[in-house]
């Protein structure tokens, strides 16, 4: 079952043009775990849900981090 899941996920990455190093992000294992815990029958996120609903939540989360003096760094 894992082999099939990894293959389907990899195929989606290739199709969507997701960079291979995305699997090295710290957030990747948590995402895989959350999907696995949901189990079969999960409806995929809609474009609107990802682009509007979830993005607004993440922006709010980032503002909360910045409020308490957290630094954001990128290279």
C-alpha cells in the first residue's frame, strides 16, 4: 500500500511541477501523517479552499508569530 501511495504522490509532484526538494521541508512529514490519519475517502482540497481559506489562516498564523517577536528567515 505504501509503494502505491508514494508512486501516486510522486506522479502528482511530476505533473504539478513540484520541486523534488519539497519532500525535505520540515512540514512534509506532518502533511503525510495528517493525510494518512484521515484515511480513505478524503475529498481533495478545492482551489478556493487552498488559495483563500487556508491562505488566510496561514497569514493570520504568521501575524501571530510576528506579534511575539518571531523572526522569519530565508536564503
